[in-house]
């Protein structure tokens, strides 16, 4: 299953490079893990991210989102996560609810991310994670 997830992430990165789209990068602190991410432009109606959880148990996660509200100062999105954790076998599914706040009127490239997500693992119990992060879009 980890090979399938790795292959999916490689396809995701290839699609980003091939599409010549703007790329975003971020660092998030979600519950007890820190994530580094790279993804498509969060201003698109539909966007995606690849995340790597850092620390003692390294995992990977694909996040796909849909912006329900898009304004100059804020985006509200939901979607799904699909990922693996380093200490567990199997894949988990999450449903994020997030807000990307862009507070600086002269630079809409920088934003603060607030996200909450129930996580549904395959082998262990469910849990809820939430956190905050920073995101920058290279245009």
C-alpha cells in the first residue's frame, strides 16, 4: 500500500511540473505532528497538496480540496486526505475543514492556514486533529 501512495505522490508532482501552475509551499503544526507541504495554487477552485509529516514517525499524505468560499482575504475549503503513518500499516482517510486567511492586502501570496480534520484509520481507532500553519504561493 505504501508503494501505491508513493506512486500517487509522484504522479501528483509530475502533474504540477507539467501544468506550469503556481506552486504553494507550507509548514503546518497539526495536533502532534508537523507537516511540510507542496501543492497547487490554493486560489484554484480545486487544488491539491502533498504533505510529509516530520518527526519520529515520517508519513506521507495527499490532500485534495475544494474552495467553497473564495474571497480576497479568505478561502474556506473542504475535501479529503489520503495518507500513511510511519508507525502503522495501511492508509487513513481524513475530511479537512480549513480556512486560509490572507491578511496582507499588498501580498495575497502569504496566508495563515487553520484546519481541523477527523481521521479514520483502517486498523486503529478514529481521532481528530486540528492546527495552524503558514502557506506561501509562488506566482
